[in-house]
């Protein structure tokens, strides 16, 4: 079956990124190139989290799935707060990576939690694997970028 309305799942995470076209980040440093394996895993994960929801139905029939849905709402709320924080700080590139309390690189962590919880409510192993691939690529890329900006003398 095909569930086109499930495109909303990745769309909630992608929407703020579309603002980059009109309002790109400022003061982007020149960073070291990423490892190819991280980029490949990130791209596989991105493709997966976009395509998989089209073929799975959302289920909220158990407490576990309802808790996962609550995690989705929390993750997207924190993610949007981080976007607000980025724009409030005049679109400075480093704010895409700044920790939020005890959460390191929250703009990388929150989408990962969001997609992992989405796998639960879709009862989808393929969504889980796509989210894991995304995390295995996106988290080290984001962390490395943050560390390079925090310690530019170590590049």
C-alpha cells in the first residue's frame, strides 16, 4: 500500500532546512572534508527516511507507540526551538551545532530521535535501519563540524 500523507513525517524535519535557500547561514568556516563512509551512510539514511514512510501505516494502538508519538512531538519541538535559536542568533553557522543543555549537537540528535520513534509508530524495521544509517553518518559529521569550529587551530 502507498501512504502519501506519511510524507509529512520527513517534511516536518526538512521544512526548516528549506529556509537555507533564502536565508543561508552566515560565517560558514572552511571545514575539513568528511569521510566518504559517513556521507554515504547519511545519504542512504536520508533517502530511506523519505521513502520508507510511503509504504507503512502509522499505528498508535499501544502505550509504547503512543509514547513514541510523544517522543516525536518532543523531538520536533526541540528541533524547531533550535532553529528559532539559530535565527535569533543572526544565522551564525555555529548555532546549527551548539549544545542545548546536556544535549550535544541537538539539531543532529533530535531528527535522529524523531525518525527512530517514527519507526516504532510505523512498525517498520526498514525505517529503523534508515534512521540508524542516517545517524551513523549525520552525527559524526555534525560533531566533527562543531569540534572544528570550536577548536579551529586543530584543523
